[in-house]
C-alpha cells in the first residue's frame, strides 16, 4: 500500500490503519489465540507500514495490554509500528459484576474504566496506557470522546466547566509533544461539530472522525469542514465507516441495537436494503463500497478499520486497491443513496 503524510507530523501512514476494539472484546469475548492470529496477519500483510489505533477505553485497557504483549512476544521492532492512542479513560478495579462504563458493549473484561479529562487526567492516562504497552510508546495521542464528556453535563454552567477541562487536557497533550514524547496530537470524537469547535481553539496535528463521515452519512457542512482541514494540512483519519457494522449487515448502528420497527429503524433498514440491492446489481461487496467512498474524499489520509478475523485483513487491503466503476457511484447517486460527488463519478 502507498503511504501519505499525516498532516505535518512527519509520519507517513498507509490508507488503512487498524483499530483495536476487538482486542478489547467489543460486543463479544475473543480468545487470545484469535487476537494473536489477527495481529500476525496484519504484520504479514502490512509490514513495514503498520499503524494501530487504540485507546484506554477499549476493554478498560485490555486492547492496549493485548497489543503490548503481542509486540513484545513477537519481537516487533519499535520503528516498525506506529501507535495512535486516544486518552481519556483510565483502568480501575472491577467492583461490580459488570463494567460500569458503556454497559453491554465490552464482554469478558476484568477491569472497569473511568473518564478523566483534565491536565492531570491526561498525564495519568499517558503513563498508565504506556505501562500496558510495555516498552512500546505511541507516536500519536489524542483526546477521546470530548463530545460525550460535554453531552453528560447537566446545565450550561457545568458544560462550560467541562469545556475548560477539555482545554486543560489539551495543555497536557501539548506539553507532552513539546517534551518530545509524541510527534502529534489530535482528537477522536463522534460529533464532528465538537472537532470543528476544538480546531478553532486548539492547534491539532490530526483529527479522527468517528461515526460521522461515511457512505451513509456525509452532510455538506461536514464535507466543507473536511475541505478546510485539508487546506490547513491537518491530517484526517476516518473511523467507524461501517457504523458499527450496520452498513455491512449487522444489527448495531453506532454501538446501539436498532429496532427495525421504529421510525429510525425503518428508515435505516430501508436505506440499507436499497444499498444492498445496488451492490448486488453491480457485484460489489458493501464493505468494498464503504472503503472506496471514504478513501475518495479529498484530504483523507487513512481509514481506521477494526478487524475481528484474520481473513478481513487482506480483504480490506484488496478493497483499498481495487477501484469501483463510476457507473456504480452514479447509480447510488441516482437512487439518492449518496450525494452527487464528482470525485466519485469521474472515470
């Protein structure tokens, strides 16, 4: 795979970086051997341009722990792997029967996690997450879920205080960069409007959009924001492009199980049915279409794809390299399944 600059970080990244939520047991508990098989396949297929995105939130640090153990045991050279880590959640002892954060999402984990967004919180996350990674250190760090942190505020005054906490968190990230401990700082959030607001107050090297920019959802105001980031040479990584697997046939949409009988569910399932029918007509796999759509957006550096089976590593890489016909995109446009983008329909 070709590589491209991630903003002005000095790092060259491939079009696919690998998410690690399955290493943290997202939606189901994966045996250690299955996780090792996924990681082995990633390195076999992508070395020496191997990039992982992870977070202390994933399985309450389990994803970090599994990745660190594998890198150490496999003897991967530190210069052969780039790690992007999202900070904001710290592992704590599990005192209830199940984890209290994101209930029902993480399966079979032995710890809980708490959110700590502040200057001290970022420093604690950085040190504790690095300990789980063992001798491997992230080159990129970002604030995880500032949008959810703001949404949890009760009233305007608390929201204002929480925004100050977020700015303090970025003071810590900036200090870590100035100290030479990382080469780039960014943000990972689901609400892209919060990313836009942050960019007005904080100097970011890269952003990670999640559940925002996809074949299903690409509002014009978001596309305008993405173009502004490209013009400013801010690196852009797009994550969760399948909306928790819904666009490829799963029942979850953005981590929530969708009721097909609800108004929202009927709309989403109807869209997906028409999308699937078009894919069948053109003999295109839905995941291939989602990947190609994301990579076609001007300014995007990489997409982050979580892998839950070794076979998907090379399937996704093939989907990156194999372009789809302009007639397919035109058909999706004609059916109002996507907006009319000239960068998709130009041969």
